[in-house]
C-alpha cells in the first residue's frame, strides 16, 4: 500500500466535526465554507525500500500516529489531514521525482518526512523549483549549512553538528580527554569527525586517531588495531545494516580491557540491546536523540507519544517486543507534523497559494516548549537557518537498558549562523 | 616476372611443435598458385602468417618489396591482400549487401551489386546472410574477397562444400581475375587445382616438399608417396 | 522511399512528436519526460558500445558521473557558467573514457565486463574519498540562480524540457547518422565478427577505442546535462546500479536500435512510477515485467517490432 | 597495535571473508562454467540462505546449536529448490541465451528481494552462533631471554570464526571430491566441456542444468548460513557477494576450482591487508584497481585458459 492506512473517511469526518464543535478558533468558521471539506495533503517521502527501509517503516508508523492525533483534535484549520506516501527507494534521483509528483500530480500542500541526507539534498532543488515547502526530518547539517534553499526546513529534529558538539563537554569531563573516533567514511561520518574533533579540542581534549570505515563494509575487526593503546575514550558511530556486526566485533576485539566507550545510538538504532554479543556494552555510553527506554522521570508527553505510536517502555513495538523502533529519530516526524499544523494555523493557510505565508510563519517560530506536540523536549527554532535546536541525551547501559545520565542544555547545541535563508526570495 | 610475395625462413611454433618450419617461398605477380598438402601440413598457418592473422615465430614476410613482418593484419590487408577463411566467416546476421559493403569499405550500390553478381548472388542482396545455403555462403565469402580488389587474394579451401556446378562457376571467376590479381589458393580438390594453378607448392610437416608446374607435381614420386598416393 | 529517407523521417518525426508532447503534456509528465530524455541520452551512449559494437561495459556510471562531477564541480566550486561547465563535464568524460578504453580494451568478453565494473567501483569510492570537494554520498546542490543560459532559467519547466530535448536530439541524430556512415557499419562488423572485420583491413582496436570514447562522452554529456537541469550531483549516480540501469534500458528497448534506448527508459520510468502508486511492492511488479519481457519479447520492445513488422528500423 | 599482530589479525579476518566468498563464488563459477550463463540473482540466493536461516533458527528453543544445524541443513535446500524453479520457468524458456538470462535474472533478483522485504522486513536480524568464545592470541618476539611470547592488546579471534574457516575448507574438499570422483561430477564436467557431445552420449542435459543451477544457489545459501551468526540477515545483503563472487570467478579463471579459491583469498584479504598500511577507503580503491589491472594484463584470469 502506498497510501498509508488512514482512519476511514467516516470516522475522519466524525472526528473533524467533533473538533470543529470544540475548537474556539475563528478559523474553524471556514470549515462551513465550500472548499473546507477538502483535506490538507501532505506528501510523505518515505524510505520504504532501499537501505533506509528500517527507518522508513518507523517513520511511517510515527507519521500515521501523528496524523491521527492531529485529525482527532480537529485537523488543521478545521480540515482533515491526508498523507500521500510515495516510496523514494532511499535514492536521491527518485526522491527528486517524488517531490515533483507531490507538487504536480498529487497536488500536495507540502512535502515532508525525508531522513537520509543524500535524498534530502537530491530532492531539495526540486522543492525549490516547484515552490513546495519541504520539511525534512534528517538530522543532517545540510539545511543549516546554507546549501539548500528557502523552501527546505528542518524544524523537528536537531542537526548532527549540534548533537555532536553538545556531547564534547560531558565526554571530556566524565570519560576522558584522549579520544579515538570510528565513523563511516562518507558525509555523515565526516560531519562527526569534523564537528566532534573541533568540539573536544575546545574542551581541552584531543582526538588521537580518526578511523574511517569504508562504506558498505561488513567486517570491521581489521580496522580496530588502528586504535591507539592510550585511548581513553572510543567514540563510535556507524549506520547501515551491518551496525550490529560492528558493535559485536568491537566487543570481541577489546575483550576484558577496553577504554571508555561512547557511541551514537545510530550504531544500534532499531537493534535490540539484548542481542547476543552485546553484553560488553554494559556500562558504556550512548547519545540518544530521545531515550529509547522509558525513564524514571518520564514525562506525560513521552507517555502519550509512546501510546500513540504503539511503542512500549523498552522502545519496541507493542505488538512485537523484538521489533525495536528508531526511537532516537522518529519523534522528528511527530514534531514536524505538529509544526506544519501550527504554521498553517498561524498563517491561515488555505491552499498552495499560501505556501510562502506558511514558510514565513514557520520562520517566525522561536521557542517550542516541551508538550504533547514536542514530546522529545523543548526546542528553539532558528528561522534564519531553518534549523531547530533541542536538548540531547546521554544514556548509560545498565542491566541491559539505556538509562539517561545527562541532559544537555539547548545552549550546548547552538553554533553561529552559517546562512540566512530569509534573505532569499521565494 | 617480379615478385609479389616472398617469405624467408618463416616459422611458427605451437608449444614446441614446429607447425611451419623455415619456409622460403616466392610468389610472382599475376600467378595462380596452389598450396597443397595433407591435413596438418601447416598450409593454413602459413597463409595466416602471410596475412598477419597469426604472428610468425621466426622469419620474414616481404610484400611488393617491403618487409611487412611487423605490420598488423589490417594494415597488410589495406596494402592489397585479401583473405577468405577456411571456416565460413561471413556476418551471419547482416544482409548480403551489408557483408559486401563492409568488404568494399563503402555502401556504393553499383559496386556491391557488381561484386555479388560475379558469384551470382545479386538477386539475393537483401537476404540475411545466415539464411543462405552453405554453398552460397562460401560464394559470398569469395565475393567479399573479390570486392576488395586485392593484389593478392588468399583463398583457404574455397570450393569446400560447393556443388559441381558451382565449382565450374568458381573456376570461371578465378580465371577472370587472373592477371590483375595474384591468387594463393589452398585447395584439396585436385581437379580444381589442376584446372586453375599455374604452379603448385606441396607442404608436408611444415616444410616445402616440392614445387613445380601441375605436370611436374603430378609426376613427382615424393609427392605421390606423401600425398597424392593416398587419394 | 529508400531506407535512408525513412530513417531520416523516423528520427525527425520522433523529435517533432516530442516537441508536441512537451507543449501539451501536464507539468508532471513534462517534468518526467525531461528526465527520461536525459537518461535516454545516457542509454544512447551506452547503446553505441553495447548495442552496436557488442562490448558490454558494466561500469558506464563512471562516465555518466564523470560528466556530472566535471560539470557540477566547475559550477559549484569554480563558479563557471553553464555552457563552459557542460564542456568541462564532457571533456572529463572523454578523457576518462580514453584512459579506461586503453586499459580495458586489452580484454574481451567477461573480463571486459569485470574490468569496467572495477574501474567504476574505484571511481565511486574515489568520489566518496574526496568528500571534501564532492560532498561524498550526500553530494551537493548546484545553486538555482546559476542554472541559466543567457537569461533562460533552466529551472523553468518548459525551458528545461527543451534543453533536455536538445541534448537528446543531438545524441540521437549523431548516433543515427553514425550508424549510416562506414564507421558505424564497421562497429556493427566488430560486433558481429571482430576477426572477420580485422581481416577485411579494418583496425578494429582503433574502432573499439573510438566507440568507447564516443559512448563514454555521450554518457558523460548526459551526466553533465542531468547536473545542470536537475541541480544535484552525488555519488549515488556513480554506484553500480547506475551502471546496470542503461543495460536494462537498452535491453528492454532493443539493443542496436536507435530509438530503443528512449523507449526502454520511458517504459521503465513509467512502470516504476505507476507500480509504486499501486503498491509498495512495486519492485515485484518490475521484476515480473522483466521476466515476462525476457520470455516473450527477447529482442526488446523496438527489437521485437523490427523483427516482426518493420524490418527497416534503424 | 604493532605491525606483526596487526597483520596477523588482518589475515585472520580476511580468511573468514575469503572462506565465505570462496563458497559463494564456487556456486556462481559452477553455473557459469557448466551453463555459460551469468546468474545475476546469485547474491539473492545468498541472502535467501541467511534469511531462511533466521526463520528456521529463531523459533527453535534450547541450545542455539540446534537451530543453527537445522538451518545449515535446510536453508540451502530451500534456496536450491527456488533456483530449480527459476531454471525451469525462466532460463529453460529462453534457452539459456546469455543476454536474455541477464535480464531475466535481474527480474528474479527484484522479485526475491522484494518478497524478502515484504515477508522478512527491512531489519537486520542476528542468528545466534552455536558457540562463540573470544580467543586471545599470543604473539612471539625475540627478547633478551630468547623467544618471548605475550598477548598483544586486541589480538584475538573467536571460536566461531575459526569454525567458519574450517567448515569452508571441508565443504570445498567435499565439492572437489564430488566433481572429480563421482558420477554426478563426471556428468557435470562432461556437460561443461561440450553440450552437444553430452547430449549425444545420452546425458539429460536439461536435468543437469537444473541440478547445477540449484546446486550453485545452495552453495551460496550454505555460505550465508555460515556467515549469518557473524553478520546479520538483511534483505539487501546479496549485493556485495554477487559483485565479489563475479569478480572472483573471472579473476580465478572460468571453470577453475583452484583459481576460484585462490582468487577468493586474494580478493577477501587484499583490502584488509592493504589497510594495515593505508587508510581503509584508500586501500579499497587500490585493491579494486589492483584487481582490474590483474585482468588487464592477464585477461584469462589466474588459472583460466584463454577465453574465446
């Protein structure tokens, strides 16, 4: 099924009707006008096939849940939201074609939901040309770096540069100052390499060795001997289907005598921590975009979010405890859809003619307090760079669970603006 | 008469076996020369080295007073040789027209049809060559050699697979070429050899056993023993 | 009417038809067709080598990507205008294809396939390795404002369509003409029987060398055009699957036919586009379609038409 | 890590990869040699082996060895059976035409891959190894008191990795025995040498083709079952094994078992060993170019006869 299973038409109208009755916004008045019955169409660029499929599935489930929540609460401007999902095959060429399809064939109001950076960058020119707002959930630094265009925004997830630099103070203070980094030898890994190296040096630490693992590698032990013996902290990040092999072989390599290990959860996203061979991770640290395991101080927002998406307190599907979610990233879909809603309501969005107003409305956003719409935590949006900044979490593996040990401030994630999209014409 | 072709000590070694062994050979302009000998005598290898298809292990090839030993095959062909294969090597999936046009190097309709006409295939010009009967494929092969208007035409067993009537036509065709074109003919059919050849060279075990007019060869006792006696 | 006139009419007629389509199609399909035309140019380049010369390269993505990077980097880092950047891309592809040809043509058959595959893999890895300039797997965007020729914005759908059509037409007419010239006939001769062709006095190595260069350069031209017209350059386009695509397109459309590449690309594009609208399992449909095609139309679409009804198709 | 231990580790790791690669490539080589077709879907049979292994092993309770042994026995059969179906309904129908086979097996590749995605899902899932112990390895050095030995930091392997190497050698020997000492092997070799003569001698060539195609797929699946406790089963995992075995088969020389094994060792180890000296991606680039140049200057492969 390309189009996600949605609430049936009847229940949709019922819930929209209920929302209209309850809502006090003057915009709801439009619900009665002739055009109002038409849904707001959001094109969802989904990684259903290709290398991103494991993420794509959870992005799909989160999106579905968010749309249901939004529709249950009365939709946007009194209109129901409809998701039009198209598979991009995790391929930048197809991604660009899909964006054009959203704009010209499906007549979508906005496009949304891309994760993999190369698909975002490949699709962004199409979004700019078709003049369709393109909300990505990618954590790439591509938006804030100024390389894209005014129609592309990332308001729902913090970018990798912020994530990485926010980790340096904790790592330097608690784990050690002599770091060896292992990362994939392509753009995502290079971001880690460049931003963390700079950040740890600012903390008085140093990176002893950069170990770049070639793309699509399936066996890793042969690269580990390059780790210097005097390493205090091993910083690892890996993506792709071979991540579990990577982490397991890391454990087998060190045996009983390992340095402190700090990793990005990307290395184990959608992987069960109870998988055989991961026992050695006990006591090691992870960055988490959003804590996978429900924490002792869990907010009601996180509780609601888990319930809506169908994730249990271990971050796995409620229907299959072995089906582990991409919890550190997928909240971005939920939050982005709520920002689209907020932006459309703030701008009085009616149809494609109002797309520029929508972008200006989102650009005008700043503080986003923690709420049901923002369950991951509070955020600050920078309208000039089209990038949001939020708190980050560091967790420690204790008894096979990730336990949050540190929450960064938003200030830790900030860096000087590298661009100002608001100066670009539409 | 001046020499068109000369080989000096031409040798080909295949894994220790001397398939052609130090052959000194001359061919005069305008002559029809037949190369005969039992199977495995080295005839095809010899003409292969002359045309450049097969690199020589030792020795030299001279063509029109030039040492061409180092030249690649296509250059030798350009200088005026033509070579027809022992195993039919036409372009089976192309039309007869395209086959001959490739040999001619141009798509000139008159010339292509003219060449096909010489072997009686002009009316089949648009047929696919692979659909022809075997004998006709042999004739097409010969037409391709003729179309190149070579000074030296090397024919490797051209009449193999031809019917009696077609052989008659072939003989006529070759005679009509004689004079302008020098012809080096490998042939098993002794009737064809006797009918066409001005001179005959007998190869055996990679060496020249005898050389002479058809009458000389016919009378040669060694040849009788080594070769003709068997047939 | 001679075969030549028919062939000229066919190709000019096709271009005229495409012009009309560009003017009447809705925006979405106009955009698709622009993409199809550029990719078909790539397929035409591939067809010169595979369909006409009989050499199967599994590394053509490196030529496409060389054109793409040559052009894209010239604009992105060098700030060159579009036309000079296109030239840079084409030259980059031509130089690369010369080098690859000199080495790879020492081999034949499956070894040639592997050697080209390996060179392309090395090219792909190099594009990742030089991430500082190429952006690695993420690639980079060519600024929208710079994508214009003499004031005509290539981002405008209609302008882009006609630019794509121009690129395609040049490649189509060059190859169609080439296949009528003695040079093209010799390439076919090499495909059908290389030894025979050599023994007709043709320097087959030189012909194959030129075929690789022409093929690689057209492919690179398509890559450069893709960069300029669609504004993105990335290592994905140098990956193995982009070497397999043209093979698939050409086999589907009909190898050794001038219009087969276009038909193959269009068929594949719309098959994926249509099937992905029906189901997420569209690759299943694509797979089944490929199997059915092999079973029932082995010469490809245009190839079957030529075989059954229109034998003169070039 | 010191140079010596590092090199030893790279060789050990390379040997595991080479062992699995040799089995996979042998399957492709057999199909290529006997049937003269390129099976582009070969990597998907590898993937099938891993995925089926997961389906077999994961529901079986008790010691992980039970599930693993069951997978080892059944997964190749499943993959082989599917391959036989492909042979009967696709390859036979196109009369093993080389070009048609390429397109047809690309179609099969998509069908198998997409089916795996739908049935198995996009996740990478592990199969538990039957046993797995970390084995620290000693290293020797000439010290003041003569030969000293110590355990360098990180120099280790696992018992399961060593098992994979041993198992692969065993399977290769069994393969060699089948090909050279049994009637089935004789029939396959006869068909490989000359299809027409084989037909004339009453060999049921069509049946031999089916068996060979199934056997080739089963070898790939077997290799995958061996590796899946180390690397997880994933629906896209067939891509690299296909490319690598393709390369191995050509480098080794068509139809040469010895060449295939030597080439698998060369390919499996080269980038690991070069990466001892250079940065990993750079070594991959160089290893790739090296392989290409081997072919450029020895087009018939290491042990092959000149190809026509």
